[in-house]
């Protein structure tokens, strides 16, 4: 369930519901005279696979004990696919050779639309940046066992590897 905006992000006035043809009831700022559509973050997460697609790299970050997927926010004006390639290069020092979109999911705790991709990389010798505490290559089955259970990263990984309901 999405969080509805209650105040105008431009002037701070309490928003009211106003009918917009073709859209329905939309938050409206009577001070600005503008409809205010939802604002949220957009990020990418990547299932990073080696060239023969037999291994998946998972990372640990920011002192947390669990393995997760490589991820990051999309910059203003950047395409999602370019963000996926950039984040893998920045965080892991790996060159992406292919990008495939998998699934999206709105993650309410951080007000973020997360776009998940599978990327194939050249080589298996990352040079992680300071954001990465550690990493490890896993077989797909090992990755399922080692990723943070119950996380959105795990849901993306299970969906990609096993198919079925998200």
C-alpha cells in the first residue's frame, strides 16, 4: 500500500483530494494550484552472475552481517539499465556484459521503487569499493541459502531462480 502525500512538497500546504479527468482523485495544492502526484525514490538491485551463469556474487555492507544483492539509487536523468551497469562497476569493479530486467516492487520502508535486474559480468575478480565489507561467489542454491532471508533481495533472487509468485 502506497503512502499518500499529505502536504505540498513545494509550499507545505495541506493537500486536498481533487478530481482530475482520466486520473481520479489526486492530491491537490490549493495554494500552488497544482496537482501533486506521488514522489518516491527509484533504485536498482542486481543479481550479478559470472559469464557461464553458474555463480552469483552476494555482498555484505555497512557492518551488517547478512548477504544481499548489489544495489543503488538511480541518478536524476539516468536510465535504469545504465544505473545497474554503473552500480556494479562502482561497487564491485566488474564490467557488465549483459543486462536483463526481472521484476519491480515498491518498498514502503524507504519509499523506493526497486527495479531488479540480472547482469552478467566479465571475470570473477571483483575490486570492491569502500561500501562493500565483503563478498562471495555462490552457486545459485548456495545464494538462496545465504542471502538475508525475508528480505526484498531474497524475494527477487528466489523469483529469478525459481519463478512463480512474487
